[in-house]
């Protein structure tokens, strides 16, 4: 149509994937419409300008009108078990943290109660002070009594100041003397009895309350730091308790001196009350020590568990793990979109990050200087790994992460994967290789033993058949193979079927090709892997196509090998692994060399036949085409750059182990 400014408006249709939800047989679909069906995702590839209706995708397959971009699948039992354990551990941490919070709340309540008691004690002290004045007047009146009464006072004072075992002996003498005193003196003392005793109680309670407040303030400070020393606390409480006892005794003696007219009865009352208050101090001290000790144990338990979990999952500064890259780029929902023709996107696994911090990725450039690179299709995820933000092309290389961001994934070009470093800093820093920091030496022995036992449990009693070439057989080119490293760490039994120089088709004239030896795989094995073989490259002209079934082509021999294994064990857990790169057949941007074509044929056959595939051609971290790579990992290969030594096998063993772990049932 003609616009106001004389421009022509043209409908180009979809220019990017257009999500349409679940497939509807009555709806019309055009080029680049994206639908979901039975757990998979499919992209419409109908002719541009045309629509289709009622033509459904086939589950997990590419058809004339639909391209499968995400095949149906479920979580493995192993993943579910691992996730359940992490949830259980997290729940235990949460419960321990709640217990600590509850204990701290109890201490806070004790402090509040103590403040209230102090206020009450201060009020009682003021009342007692008034009673003192009245008691002093009565005492002066009592001094006018007969000489015998004064003698009795002196006897009682001696009894009180001594405060020892002679009290009982003097009681009779004091009682007789008091009985002869004037009625008015006795009555005056009796009027002050209740007030004086209460005064002693109140002063004693005041001392106790003040000391409790000091102890509780110290407790609150140390609880906040989770750095309590129980032995020191006990010593401090004991010392403070002794001070309280001394204060109670001194206060009791001072107050008894003012009420000597009452004699033995008054002494017994004050002494009994003093003993009660001493006992209260000791009981309070024991309760405080017990509370602090329990809080210390809870704090240590929570801290130890958090440290153990952190040590298992933490990594170094560099968060970029090259061994977990997958082909394709990220959709807005966080799923992987398969590469199209001439695309070389690779995507990271989930990278754990801290929210609201910066994220930057850098690489080594051609001149050796590091430079920042763009994290394409950057997707931020919450704690449940649900996509919360997707940016196809960020405006700047340094990203400010969202408040709820716990994980990120992004895509880059395969050619940019040289010395990649992703870090949470304000800007890029010096390169460090990706490294997991398990730190078993920092974990408790019991935790390590339990964790190792759990890891080895699924491998216990399992048997692994390794079909392959010289990369698998025992030979002089390495002192240790990939399967040796895995057997040591897991305890799995290895049945070695490696024969040097053989391949899926190579040496079939000697009846030693892979498909000819597959029948010798033990029927009681739990898992089978086929590793190699670059030996077939001498026959690359006979590669064939992934659907070949005759042994006249390499692809036909690959399918024949698979058929022979399934014939022996129909429910076999089988995995196929590509060869590692060779000099002259290293990975290139266009994958045009013989080994790249061979690897693609293996990949396509596995895709068609639903067999797990491990690509060690593109993702082994072995680089025999460089001098540094050969010196590091090919020291026993006479410079051929074909057979890795024990260092090279140690490098690929962890990737092989992860792959094998997915095959163990």
C-alpha cells in the first residue's frame, strides 16, 4: 500500500521464529512458526508465502514441513535423585538456621524480662530506703531499753558478724535476753520485721538482676557473631556467680546489723532468704551457660554444613566450562535452537552467579591481547532455572545482572572459544583456566566418606565393555588409559576390547573390524562404549550415508556394529564416542576435512538410532597440531600427534566419565 511519505509497505512474513504454542490441527502455519507437541518443539519450514493446515510434526523427527528443534525427553533417575538430595540438604540447612533464630529470640525475651525485673527491683529499693529511716528511729528507741536488752543486742551482733556454726549456741542466750526487754522495744522491732526482710530480698534481687543483664548483653553480642567460646563463658558465669554470693552475704550482714532487736528469728529469716537468692544466682548461671552452649552447637552445625556444600559446588574465578558447551543458540525461553546451515553457535551450560553483580566475558585475540566479547542470546534464570530475561544482542559486553538472577547461559561462536574467561568483576582480569575447587582436605572425614560412598554406589558391581582401537587397547604409548582413570575413581569392572589399527570397516579382511568383533561383547555387561576410529580415514572415499546397512561403506559398517550389539543384548545401554583430533585432521571452521566428515556421520547415525554420542573430536581439549599440545599430551607418540599419553587420557577421562555415568542404569 502507498504510505503518507511515498514509501511502499511490504509484508515480509516471519523473519525470526514465531512462537505459536501447542500444535493445532485446524490452525494455519507459515514459514518460521514455532510449535510444541508431545514435549518437543518444531519449526515450520513451509515454502515462503505458503501456509499449511492439518499436517502435524512427527515426534523427534525432521519432515518436509517441520524441523525438530527440541526432541521430547525426561529427567533421568540419576538427575532426580541428585536433585532430591540437594533439596534435602537445603531443607536441613533451613531447619538449623530456624533453630538458631529461635534460640536467639529466646535470649532476646530473657533480656526483656530482665529489664522488667530491674525496674521492679529499683522501685522496691526506693520503698526499702523509706523503711530504713523508720527502722533507724525504732532502733534509737530500742537503745533506751534495759541494760540486759543491750547486752542481748551485742550477743546477736556477734552471732551475725561471725555468720558461722556458733549461731545455734548463741540463739538460746539471745532469746532469753530479748524476753526481758521492754514491751515497747519488742513491738517496735516487730513492726519493722516485714519491711527489713523485704529490704534484704529487694537488694539481693537487684544485685542478681544487674548481673543477669550484664551476662545477657554479652550473650546477645556473641550470638550475633556465632563465635562463642563455651569454656570461657562458663568461667565468666562462675566468676560472676561467686561475686553475687559475696554481695548477697555482705548485704545480708549489713541489714542484720540494723534489726538485731529481733534476735534469732530475724537472723534465721534473713539467712534463709540469702540462701534462696544464692541458689537463684547459681541456677541462672547454669541456665545461661546451657543456652550459650546449645547456640554454639547449632551455629557450628549450620556453618559446617554450609561450608561443606560450598566446597563441593564452588569453582575458581573463571566460570566458563568449555567441556559443557553444546551446539546451537538460546531461544527466549532458555531452550536450545539447533544451528542452521553455516552457523557455528555453541552455548554454555547453566552458570551459577551472584545476583545484582556484573558479568563479563573475554578471550585471547590473535595478537595475544585479551579483549571483551559479546555474550549473545544472554538468558538470565531464577533459582528454579526459569528464564526471566533474554537479550539476543546486549548493548555492552559488561552485564548488570538482575536481582533474582541465580544462573545465566549465553551463546558464542565456536571460533571464539580460545582461552575464554567469564567472571563476576567490574571488568576483565588476567586469564585463569576453569577449575573446580572441591577441596576434600577441608571437609570432615565423615562427610567425605559418605559422599564418596554415595558416588560409587551406582557403579558398584557394574561391567563396562570398551570396544575400540589403539586408543583403548593396552600399549606403550601411554601408561594409563581413560578407562583406567574411570575404573580407579568408580570401581567399575572394565572388559577391554581395544585392538590397534582396527576400525568400523578397517581390517575387515582380517575379520577384526568393529562389526566383526562386536559379537564377542559379554552378554552380562551393563554398558558398552565404542571409541574411535580414525583408522577408517584411509577408506574415507567409502564413507557412504547414515542410512546405509551394507558393509560396503563405513556408515554401513557402523550400523552393522550397532545391529550386532543389539542382537546380543536388545536392552543394551550403548554410547558411541568420536575419535580425538589428529595432526592434519584438526577441527576447522567449515568442518571440511575427512575426520570432521567422519565425526558428522557418527553423530547423524546416533541421532537416527537414538544412541547417546560424545564428540571428542571438537571438545577434547587435545591440540596435537600445536607444539605445546604435543609436548603436553603426546610425549610417547614419536611426534605423530595421534595417540595421547597418560596426560592426554587424564584430560579426556572426566568428560568420558560424565558421558558413561549417563549410560549407567
